[in-house]
C-alpha cells in the first residue's frame, strides 16, 4: 500500500498538534536529562518500552544526546522512537527508503514502514515487505500478537546493529546500534547481514533457552533454499555462544536479494591498449589512453549505461532530504547565505570525484557542496623525506612533500598556510577542486581543510571514537575509523578571498565512495590475486569482498558518521548500481593487465572521463589511511590486521 502526503488544508492543524506534542515531550525529557547527567560517563541504562516488559539497552551518553536532540531526521516531521501502536507493536528504525514503498515528501519513512508492518498477517508478508525495500536500514520490531521480536540489517549491512549474549542461559539478550562499553566477558558483535532474525519470546520463556530463527537472503527461486540456509547457518553459528541456538525457519522461507548474482563469465582481455600493437604493460597512463578506449562503440555504450545508473543512485541520495522551500523557489538566490546540505568525503581520487561531479547535476545550483578533506599532521622526518626517491612519471606530482620550512604554530592566524598538513590527499584534493570548478564554475564548492594534530587524535579517540569503532579492533579499523570521524565532523577551514577561515559543515548527508574498490578491483591485493589465480580467482575475490563488506566496513562507518548527527550514504552500493556491475563480465569492468591508474576500476575511469574530469581519472588508488597520513603516525611497527591496543575499552567494572 502506498502512503499519501497529508492534504494541504490539514497542514496548519497538523503542525500545531506536532508543536504541542513536541513541547510536552521536551518538558518530560528535561527530567530525564537531569537524571542522565548525574550518571557516570559511559554507564549503560535500560530503557523500558511503554506498556511492555521489553527493554532496550542504551548507552548513557547516547541516551542523553537523544533526549536533547530527538532523532536525526531528513524528511517528514520529527518522529521520536521507538514507535508503538494501539496493538502494542513496537518499532525502531534506522534507515532510508529510496524505493520499494512510497514515502511522500512530507512523510517519514519510519512511520510508513511501521504502518506496512502492522498490516502484515504472516511471516511471508513481513519478508516480502523487507525484500521490497531499497536503501540502507536496520530495525527492531516487536510483534505483540505473536510475542515475537524481529530484527536485522539490509542486504549490505549499511546500518549498524549489534547484539550481545550473556554467558548465562537465562540472562539478557541485548540489541543496540552503538555500544558504550562491554561488561566483563560479554562481547558485543555485529549482527550478521545474512538475513532477518526472529525470536519467539513466549517459547524462550517456556524453555528457558534462547533460540534465534533465521530468514536468510537468497538470489532467486532457482536457488535452492535448503542449501542457502545451511551455508548461512554455518557462517552465523560459529560466532554464537554454545547456549544460543540458531535454526532456519521450518518453512524454509527466504528474503529475496535486492541484487542479481555476480556474472562470472570469463572472456579474454584485449591484450593491448587501443590503437596500439604493444603489450598492455607498456600502456601509457594518460587521459588520452582513456579517450582511445571511449572511441570503441561497445565500450562507450557500457560506460554511458553505467553513468546513467550511478547518476540515478546519486540523485536519490542528494534529493531525498528536507530542504527549506524558500531555498528552492527564490528567483535570485544569494549564494553567500546558502548552507550546504550535501557533503562528500573527498580525497580528489576517482571515487569521490565522480560522486561530486554527479551530485553537482542534482543539488540545487544555489546550494554549496562541501568537500571534506582530512589531513593528519606529518612528522618532521616525513616532511623532508623523498627528495632523492625515484618516482614513476604519473606519481611525481601526487607525492610532493611539504616545503622545507617547519610547521606553523596551530594557534596562529588560521589563514596561514600550514605546510605540515600537505599530505597526499590534500594535494590531490586541491587538484580535484580545480577540476570540479572547471566543470561548474557557478557552483560554490567548499573545500574544507580538516587538520588533525596527534594530540587531538588521542583525545577524541579516547573520548568517543574507540566506542564507535567497537566491536572492531584492528589497526586498520583504528586508522580508517579515526580519519572518517574527523572528516565527517566537518570542522576545518575554507578559503575565503585567498585566506583560510574557520568553517563547520552543516551538511546532514555525507556521501562516501565505499563499494567502488570492492566491486572494481581497486585494491593492490586484487592485482596479486589476478597474477596468482587469473580472472577466475579475481571473480571469487570480488564476490567475497562484497559479501564481507557489512562486517568489515559498513557498520563501523555508520556508527562513526552517525555520531555527528549525519547520515552516511553509499551511491556505489545502490542496489541498481550493484546489479548493473554484477551483470557485466569482469573483463568489461577492469583489466589488470593494464598498469595502475588505468586497469583497476577501468569502467569508472572511463565514466569520469566522459563526465569531463581530467587528471583525476588516472590517479592510482591510495587508501585513506595513507593519503591522510594517519597510518604509522603513532607506531611504525604495526600491521593493519594487528589488534590495536589504542582501541581498548573500559569495562563496566572499571568505570
């Protein structure tokens, strides 16, 4: 059933009722805020749901923040959560519905999804609803009539959800989006994005044991449900305590996967650059080489199809949010007074450049776009290194190091050029800014220089970031998590008439390029895999990359970016984008016989060239931890996969 926006004549009365309800809730929350403020930092609290015996575990700091500011909302009226209806059903939702059920411009998707859930009369109805949704989500739903608790994450796991099992059979089972800390011996884990889970609370009370029923994702009716269930069951069960039972639903019901399976067809690569008889290994890394590829009719057709589907994905993510109506209808907009609603995590690399260029096509022209560029202060020796280092021709300009003068005092005039923050991503970011300004000089592009000292890194990691990264705990998680937290916070400097002025990005939506490398062989390990096992091995590697992205990246990234009251959106993980790329054989997307800067993510580089981008189209991959220079900042002896001691959390007993 499609929802309808409220009638115009009801607008004033609805707004008045909403204002009165908001005022009442604020008065109630003042009491709660006082109580929470007196608790120890990081103390956990249990929040009881109205008229029920259901408790949700919440972090004291998180609860305090929620009571002060309600929930982050991007469209429709503010909808405080959890929702409860007349039948005592309870619903918590963290997500965005981009397609599947209709959500009007003045409606809130939490209300709409809850309304559809209330109409479901069977397990199949619930599965059909969640199978139809496109967009990121995690949810918890208490179905009162059947005493059942449903919960889960979308197919890619783009929203965080954690669970914790007590060591004791008859003790608590907890779900949360962010865990403040862990009681001794009871670790939190990411809820696997393997399907939707259900707990029969009545049966649990009778048997005095916890049993989870799984409804897994599967691609199509052709895929055998029994095989799918057994495979997923094995994967999920291995991380569960012995006293927790995981079973597949008796009817072997499954969710329908929102994407098609990966095309593993193998076809031989061309073996030479376009217009050349020479080997690919000698192919020139240049924009001209990309142009020669685009001269091939078949290649250009595929690239244009890719641009179309990615363009729609970006469009959905930049327009699906609340904007001031005056901002869209003003005939002579005053550019200087507009605020940005959209930000891009921006390194100047191929992924962020394409996202920014496509966002420019849909964000209202009078609205700035914030380009968030993070840099960590380089050590003295790093600033002076490399003057005798050899470089390949296309990397020289990217590895330029700071001038010989020392860093300026950070407390000095913010307009002073701080050379110690001229990390590789800052240099490519500035170059990327010039390309975007050339494409659309009428747009205000706010290049936000976010500079982080070692002292601030240590302070904010201890205060906030380590709790957000948890339960992940590696050196790589620390580097990426910290870089993303500072970048998405958006506090830095922008250039104003040649001088750097303090600026804090007001954008509530943060676009990120994650998913491009995983699907288009962007990492150096993909070349190693290709050399060792060929295209067949590369296909398996890419399939595995996308399958584990929920546990390796997305839950963490959602917690990190959401900490600032902002929402992460992932255009490259749009269901239509993934299906399009999955439909193509590997040879149509990448060619790892070509050198770095061309062969990996080839179809994306060609799309960038078609969009009018230039030098950025042939930049080789540089991971954020290296481009921002956070890697090795505190220890040179660590490996990315090592457990990071800096992420150690205090247990409840230590508070």
